[in-house]
C-alpha cells in the first residue's frame, strides 16, 4: 500500500486518483468522489472549493520544503505550477477535461521524488480504521432516512456526519492536524446541542454518534501510541479524549 506520510506523498496520492477519473465529469463530481465517500455525505460547492484550496496550499508547501532542502528549482517548480493550474478552479461545473492534462505523469514522478526527500514520516491512521469510521457514518445516514421526528436531532445528526466526513477528507490532504480540527468542531457542536442529546440519550441515533466518535478516537489513539514523541498526535489524542468524555457525561 502506498504511503501517505508527508505533504508530497498525500498530494501525489490525491492527484493520482483524480487523474484516473472520467474527464467528462464536472470538477464538482471529481473532487466530491476523490475526497469524500459520497454514500455517507455529499459536500456542497463551498466545501469542495475550500478543500481544493487546502490541496492547493499543501501543494505550495511542497515547493517551500523543496526549496528549504536546497533542490534546484527546475526539478520541482514546473510541476508545482502545473498542479496549481489544475487546482485553480473558478467554475466547479466545468468539465474535468479542461484541467486534467495539467496533471501529467511527470508531475506524479516529481512528487514521488519530493516525498522521498522530505524528512517527514507521520504515522498514518490504518486504512481499516478509516473504513470502520466510514461504515459508522453510513449507519448514521440510515438513521436520517428513518424519518427522525425531532428536527433538532435530525439537524444535529446531519452536522455530526458532515464534521467527521470533512475531517477525514481533510486528513487525506493535511494529515493529523485535520483530525484535531475535527475533534474541536465535533466537541463544539456537541456542547451547543447538549439539551437535544440529553432528550434523546437513549436513542439509537445518539448511540451511533458516540460509536462514530469512539472509532475516530480509537484510530487516532493507536497512531498516537506508536508515535509518542510527536506533539501533534498527542494534542489530537487529548482533544479526542475531551470529546468522548463530554458526550459520555451527557448521556
């Protein structure tokens, strides 16, 4: 399995997936399918644009790191620029064919080269753990289809699915810092909806929200334990523990 343990390897993995998509599809469809599991959550236009901008910023960061390593600009700058051109979208309903040619195989080779040289080796969340989280979100999506009577509970469930889905999508781009943001956003939403959670604390919907966050926390906990010296992962773990403890105290 290909590693995604630094900015260059993550960007390369995403671009390779986008490169193999049908060019007749719209930009919106391409990035929705590459960055999200659309069976659990369908991002809106703003979210797609924001994540493509995040991907663009991560691409620029590769150039900064390559420069710091002292690499000759001609070995990476043309490929950084080609990628930024592919990510410079003003109309997400435009066909992918208009941008796809910028992501050529030599771009992927360049990023593979950069991934090897950049001295970062962030431990990844296990793919099976990620799949388990996605499956739990599909279960939550099914709860919404069961016609939840309370509109406040329905809105809370929708927001929880969105927060976790977006955190997983951003994790593919930025790594562990995105998980920290996911926990922070999830905790804020839980605090704001404490009354609704208490009212429905015995429901299957709330149980499944707890299950999703517990899986999310367990996945990050395993990585943090392996990578105990990384301050970022310890912060993620602390934020996750705070969220789980808070929602457990409510229910």
